[in-house]
């Protein structure tokens, strides 16, 4: 191989090396800072092929996606009731100012997460101190997370980071007080249950008393109507008897005497002591004469 061809090949290789050192690719999930002799020259935030000066300039890439900072262990906070609670939380954040991020924490993600976690814990400690356990568990939990997010985001922007969301995954009681808390909760539930039972019994007695009252009224009305009907029947019967008695008094007396004999001599074992000349035997004594 001649010297000319050898020099040409060497030149091409050097050119390719310099070209490869002069280009870099920015991924759509990244942002890049171009440095020259340790100083920031420019930012590259759009994806694609970019150029730099070889040997003089270097590039550092940063993740521009939304990142998650998850607490390694639940943190202990004190509520307004002076009760300890264990809170497990996580933070959603991302880099919005790459240059400020690099200047503040040197582009170190671990340092940024430490700063964020300290800010989140400080904001949570302040807010938990204003709320009761009931507020944290139910009513004001969303408001708590919103306030913590706003406070944390205000501090995080100083290092080129924005906090998008702060969430509480779980709020528990420490082991040493969970037993007493659960006992109080159980006692409260029993108290509510007893109140509901007492209210139910009172309503039951009220309904039962009303039903008994209605029953008595119905029975009284029925007895009144029955007595009225019976009285009307007795009156009609008496009127009929009176009419019949008025038509033939002798026959009526005879009929009543027969009814009396029938009732008196109903049982053979009965004994009756009476004067034979009594009016009771009037028709018995005259029965023979009537037959003649």
C-alpha cells in the first residue's frame, strides 16, 4: 500500500472519530447540558441529533420524565391531639430547569431526593400538627395533600425541580398505642350501637302502644255495636212476646209454665221441695180436667 493511500485512510479514520466526538443524540425522555471547560454553554431540550466541539465540549444528560420519590420507611408525625401516627407517602416530581438543577445539586438525583424528602417531611409535620386523627383519615386528607404539595413545590423550584403531587399511601398508629386506640374505637362503636338499640326499643314500644290503643278502641267499638244490636234484638223479642201475650194471655202463661217445667225437671237427680198448692203446678193439676 502506497504512502498516499495510507495517509488518506488515516485521515478518514481521524475524521470519523472527530465526527463521532462532535455529535450526540438527545432522547425525547432527556434533556442535555453542553459544557465547555466546565462551564455551561447551552441547554438541549428538544430530541434529535446535536453537535458539539470535540475534545473541548462535553455533554451531560438528565432525565426529564416524571419521577417518583417513595419514602423508604414510614415517618412519625404528631397530630393536634398529641397523638403519634406513622405516615407512608410518595412524591411525584420532575426537572423543569436543568441549568438550575445542575447548579443547585450538581445534577445529583440522590441529593435532589434528599432535599425533596426533607421539605415534604417539614411541610407534613407542620400540617399534621394542625389536624386531628379523624381529619387525617377522612375529612381533610385531600386538603392536607394539596397544601403539602404547594409548600413543597415552592421550595423545590429553587433547585430547578417542580413537585407535581404528594400522596399519603397509609396512615397507621404506632404499635404501642394502636391497642388503646382500637379499644376506644370499639367502645365508641358499642356506644353508638347501644344508642341505636335504645332508639329502636323506644320506637318499638311506641308502635306497640299505639297498636294496643287501636286494638282497645276497635274492641270497644265492636262491643258497643254488639250491645246495641243485642239490645235492639231483645227489644224486638220483647215486643213480639208482648204482642203475643196481649193476644192470648192464657196461652202465653201456659207456654211459660211448660218452659219452666222443662228447665226444672231437666235432671232426674234434682230434688225440689214446694207446696203442692203452689201456682207453679197450676197447669199440672188442671191437665186431667183439660183432657176430659
